[in-house]
């Protein structure tokens, strides 16, 4: 995979075609998204999440697109790209590609990433702070759908976030990013 460039972002039609083919393959009982029971740092995943403190959050993403970056005994810290608009996701992915373990983008490829790496090179990665989220294993409601590195640029181009808004307006001090 070439470095992702905001100017060369995958056309939305290409991303939608790719996603539809994945859905069609799944409906034909072909396994296209590799399911994993436990994520690995530096790989990209989709999963279903039910936030522990949803009653206090103004909103959260039910279907995060995440690179795990740090593990804890009860969960992990992840970089959820859905908290950025699509073009900003592509820009961040382009910056993160410098952390890839190789330039072949095979299933062995992952990002050499951690919170410390992001923090120490903040100028290189732009506005990633809004993407850092804590996920608790007890609130994950699905297996982890692994996204192959050669599909990362397609995955970030899809509007597949699922914002769950808090209906209690006294907590609604902010809105989803888009």
C-alpha cells in the first residue's frame, strides 16, 4: 500500500464498492473479515461497543474503527479514527504509515505505535487527541473484525461510524465530530 495522501484519498465510490463486496461475501457465508477474540497493538479493527458511562457521555461510537495502542488488565486504549472527519482520517493514516513494520502491507504489517510514541511526536501526527478512547473488555459486544493493512485506506474512507447520542440534554455539551 502506498502512503495515504489526503490528495489521493480513495474515492468514496471505491470504498463503498469494497464495503458492499465484504457484506455480499459475508451474506454468501464467505469469511472476509477475519474475526479475532483479542486485538493486537498496531492492527486495525472494527467491533461493537456499549460504553460503560453512556449515561454521562454526550455521545459515543457504537462501531469503532480502532488501532489498539496500549493494554490494561480490563481493556485497552485505542485510536478510534471515527472521531475525525474522513479527510482528516486519511491524513492521520498517512502520518501513521511511517510507523508501519514494513511497506508491503501484508497481514504481518502493523503499526509500531503506543501512546508514548504519539505523545512524543505529536507534531508529526496532527490532531489525534480526540481519537484516543478507553475500551473496557466487559463492554465489547462482538468479536474484533480485523481489517487487513492493504484495506486500511478503504476502511477510513467509509462513513460507518454509529454515534449513540445521550437523550438527556443536560449532558449534551458537545456533538459528534460530523
